[in-house]
C-alpha cells in the first residue's frame, strides 16, 4: 500500500506585496542597498551589485518617485509567488517590475528574482489584482 502526503501551501499576497514594494522602493527610490539586501535570498544577495544596477536604470533618466503593487500570481506547486509592481515618475508610469518571492504565509517572504521593464508584463493565467 502506497501513502501519499500532500502539503498545502498557504500564501499571503498582501505580505508578499509589502516585501516586494519595500525592496523595490529601497533600491530605486531610497538607494538603501544595505536594507534591501536583507530582503533578498542568499542566492540573490551574491549577485546584488548587478541587480541593484539593473533596478536603478543606469543609463536612463528614470526618477521613480512611487512604487505600488498591482497584481500577484502564485507559482503552482511552489512556495513562491510573483508580485507585479508599477513605478511612477510624478503621474506617469515609468517602469514595471516583476518580483519573485520565495516563501509562504508561515515562513515569510524573501526576494528571489526581480525584473524591470519599460512595458507591461504579459498576462498570466493565475494572475489576480491586489486589493
């Protein structure tokens, strides 16, 4: 007789969104790399200099003044969630961010991957608006 144990993964999209916004804000607006690195997984910390340079938009005149989370997407079968953010310069949208966070409601979340774009990310089949 075979036994199968299925473990449920519980997420808190609001907690994940707060971490994602805090991370991007610390890098892009506050230039507080030390505190931002505390929100990263150890693997991501090893590449922090390149990640911070990419997020700060070296070579552009980006002046992001506000960051807000707008959507989330659980990663099926993984203790991970993607959060999608918008960076605004005054009233216009300047940048779009996708932050992959590892963790669960019980363990908390750390930033495992981040991507910045000038255009919207393609829609996902499990993506939901944040409220």
